[in-house]
């Protein structure tokens, strides 16, 4: 905080101390006010115990991740960490959490939200074939991958956001969005997309799209089907993302895909038809 003005340092201190709250913000400019004017006096404002904080940390990890390891609880927090192990044990005993192991990560215990497992089991029972494969476009700040080591452990990919790097040091693009491909067999890392919204012209500009070859054991027909499923899922996801950003069309730059130029051409056509 040495580079900040004394007034800003004082505001940040009072905010962290609970005396002030952020009422609203415009861009990076925050509007502070007294906490007493915005927080009901009936709210219990006592500092939590280690046990209470441990329970909150674990339940927060469960809600955010669904499945998590011990070192992923209370990410980047340093206060009141002593109650986490006891909270994990109590929540397993109560049935709220289930111990698990992840294939390929022997010896590293994970915990899973029991309610989430129950909903997944019901979904499979109702539709054994599950839904159609989907491609998910993730924000670099999504809790799913905000812990970079977690993402690397689960998907074998070292992801880096490059918007904070000088252009000459970027290996992919300014704002690379990770892509996950999910189907009945599970989910895998599927590539990256560097895109920006041209809101004035209502165009989603895909500067670069890189898709990895799908896992497809078997004959040429099976591999062709897997590639087709990836194309359909990618077209649906990109069209949905464009609509979310208020775009009416999509402009593609470089498309790197296992199907080559033919795949890229079919993808452009499918996205246009989906908008």
C-alpha cells in the first residue's frame, strides 16, 4: 500500500475492519459508507470461532468446486484455518461430504458434495445415455480453475491468463478462455479461445480458436463421430456465448482444429446457423 494515498489507505483499513462497506462502484471507483447504515443491527457481528470458520471454509469449497482436496480449502486465506480438518471429519460423519479418489491421482484424498452425487445419480438413472455432449467456455476467473494447480492436477493443463503480459510474451492471446468438453464418459480439457466482443457492431470476434483432438478409440467411423460431436458442441457453445455478449454474428480468425480447414469451414457455417 506504499504507493497509495493516505486517504485511500485509511479507507481500505476501515473497510477491512468492518467499519465501512462498499455501497456501489463505477469501474474501479468504489463508494464507501458507514457499515451501520447498511447492515442490520440484528446481524451477529461477532468474530467466528475456528470451528465456525472451518465449517464455513469447507462448505464454501464444497459449493464452489463440488469435489475438492484439502489444500484447495480456504484458498489464499490465512486466518482461522485451524478448524478445517475437524470440519471435514464432521461433515463426512453427517453425510454431507463423501471421501473419494480421482483416477490418476492415487494417495490424494478428495471430498465430494453428497447432494451433488445424489443429483448426478438420479440424472443418470432417468437418462442412462445422459444429455448430448457440451462444450463449456470458462472465464479465467471462474472458481472452477481459479486455483491453477487444481486445474492442472485434474486436467493435466497448465493454464495461464496472458492479458497481464506484454504482447510479445503471450503464447496464445490476450484473453484466452479455457474450453471443457463434457460427455457421458466425463470431462476433458478441449482447448482455448481468444475472443472479444465488438459491441458497437454486435460482432463476437474470435481471434484464435484451438481445439484438441477428441479421445476416440476404435475405427475411423468412431473417430469421425467423435469429431462431429465436438463440432456440434463447439458451434452451440460459441453461438450461445455470442448471444450472451449481445452479438448477432461471429468473425473467426485463426481456427486450429483436428479436422483442419474442412472442420473450420463447417464450424463457421454451424455457428452462423445457430445464431
